[in-house]
């Protein structure tokens, strides 16, 4: 047996990356979070600073000018940024999601071009969800008809993060609808092409600093050179994207929960009731203890799901574990934080009110908590 113990310690490089993200979250994001939450403005000044530090190109290999982080390092960064503001961290992370189909299935020329454009400061969006197809990926209606020299793209995508600010989109559409799962393909579509348009940003419960809107494709001519991989590989690409995108999303939930825990501890120290601090009351103290345990457990699941990808292992099961647990416990932790604050927690001038609104989306996007449980059951009984 090896004498080397299993280690949960971060390497020196990982610690440096975490500290970079932590400093950015505390100095650049958190101080302006209330402003962007209130105004719903897109946080371009913060985005530009993040781009200069490489925080919007975390998963782009160094060969193409990106940070070239491992997935574990990416989730470490994602948690720290979400601590500052979940909406802004989502806006900053959208490029990492949009470029995944290119990294998974793109040619060398496609990787050079689209990675390079993001490194140069452009933005991109991932277009999969539709009005009648969210968790059911195979239920999309968008089609790309082969017209010989090009594909004719038609359809609507909804709830697209960064839709109105993106320069290009990675889009999923059926090239052979009759083949269902084997008939879906993936394309890179330019924002400025004729027939491409976006709706107005949606008014959302939370994450107000993140732009979300519809993208409409009306008889858009897509050159054959913009197909990613081969025809019919779209569903496979989407599934591989989920395995890599769910850990950072889950880490965002952990970041929001950690912020809620930090705020609850701070308030319970300062708030005096009958001559002693709030945390001296067991009912409150035990609630905070549970919050801390749940945050720590969620973080470990997220790190394990990311580590599996970096180790070349399948992470479908652990990705579902981490996404469902981090989202559900994240929502519970922020709800408990509001309870710790009492009436003040319900007021918008206190930070936990925003955290509660921001947290809910984690139980919905990137596959709902219910869908994660379906995946878990499938994987468990497939292995049996």
C-alpha cells in the first residue's frame, strides 16, 4: 500500500488562483452588487476587468490564449465569484459554457478562431433551451435544413444567458428530426447574420446582473464550415457539455450559500437579544451549525465531480449528486440565513434577501433538481 495519504489540500497554484478570484469578488464584485441588482444593468465595467485577468476564459487552453484551468480549478474560481454576486458570476462564466461545444467537437481551425475571439474580448452564448424543451433536450424544435452549400436554420431559443450581448452563439438544432437523438447537430452562429435576432431581456426573480433573453433564428443561412463535429453528434455534445458545466454551476450555488453563512455568522455575533449575542441561543446556533455542515458537504461533492473529469473518469453520477445537493442545500442555507436575520432578512437593504432570490435558479437551470434525481436513479440501476 502507498504511504501517501489522500489529500484534500489545494496546491500552491490552486491557492493562488483561489486568492485571485476571492480578491476580485471582494474588491470588484461585492461592492457594486447591490447597484446592478437594483438597476438590472449589464455589468460591463466588471466584465472588462474580469476579461483583463482571464476570469472569463478559464477553460480555454493556454495554447489559445486562455487560462487553461482544470475543471477543479474552475469550480474553485466559480465559488469565489458567486460569493460576490451570483448574477455577475453567471455573466462572467457564460463564455466558458458557450465555448464547450467548440472545445469538445470543434476542428483545430474552429478552436483557434472562437477561442481567440473570446480571449480578445468578445462574448458568446450557449443556445439549447427552447420554449417547449428545457430538461428534455431531445424535445427541441429548431431545425437546420441542408440546402447544399449551407444549412437553413429556423427556431427559437429561450432563457439564453448573455443573449443580447453575445457576438456568436453555439446552437443546437435537428438536421434529421426523424432520427431524434441521432439527428441533432451543433453549429456556431454569428450574431450579426441576417435572420438572427434577440428579444428583450427577461425580468427575473434574481441574478439581475445577468442578461437573459430569447434568440430567434429566421431562415438563417449557416455555412457548412460552422458545423461542429459531424451531423448527428449534437445530442452527444450536449451531454458532454453538461458533465463539464454542471460542476461550475453547482459551485456557484456553494458560493451563494457560503456568503449566506458568512452573513448569518456576522449578524448573529452583532445582534444582541436580552443582553447576549444571538448565536448564544441554541436554536440559532444549531441552525447555523447545520448551514455550515451543508455548505462543506456540498463543496466536497462539487470538487469530487470536477476532479473526476480531470482524472479522465465519467462524472455523470457525481455531477448529478453535486448539482442536486448543492442547489437544494444552497436554497435551504439562504432561507435559513433569512430566518437568522428575522424581519431584517426580509428587507432588501440587507444582503440575505438578494441571496435568497439569486439562489433559487440553481434548482432550475442546468437540469432541475428533479432531473438530477432521474439521472442518479438511471446511473445507479445501470450499474446494478
